């Protein structure tokens, strides 16, 4: 397995998700509101992550389930650090950042991170390589 390739794939995910987030803020939030847009965004973001994982998983070379989960864990840790760092830099309060993770309050981000954890393993199986 190649850790540099796993990291490069994560960078591709960040770029794709950043574009997705910008589009969501500009076009979707005005139509349906902030919370519903963020909820839909987690679903669309999960699909984006899956497609990228599906395209890159063979290139990464994570062949075993353990390696696939390790890649997913790397992505989850890095995306959490990125999200909280960017949110803080943009002036969001910690309360606002954590709200995305509170399922009882409509936050689906925790589910998105759970999906990200398993995305490499799911992509491997979808490619018929698992």
C-alpha cells in the first residue's frame, strides 16, 4: 500500500469537496436553507468520496480490509483536522462546527465521516477486487 498515494487521493477529495461546498453555498443554500443544504451536502459529498475512492483504490494499493480501513481512517482524521481548521479560520464558532455532528439536531457529518472510513473498502468491493 502507498501512503503517499492515499494522501494524494485525500487531497483530491478535499479539492472536490471544496468545490462541492462552494456550489452548495452559492446555489443550494438560498433555495432550501442552510441546515437542509448541509444535510443534502453530506449525501452528495459521500457520493463524491465514493467515486474518487472507486477510481483510486487500485492505485493506492490497499489490498486487505485492514489496509482499506487504515486509508479510510487517515482520510477521516485529515478531513476532521481540515474542517475544524478551515471553519475556525472562517470565523465559525466551535458550537457551529460541532452542530454538524449532532444527529439529534439534524447534523449528518458524523455519518459522512463514518462513510468515509469505509469508502476504500466499499470501493474495493464495488470494483470486484475484494
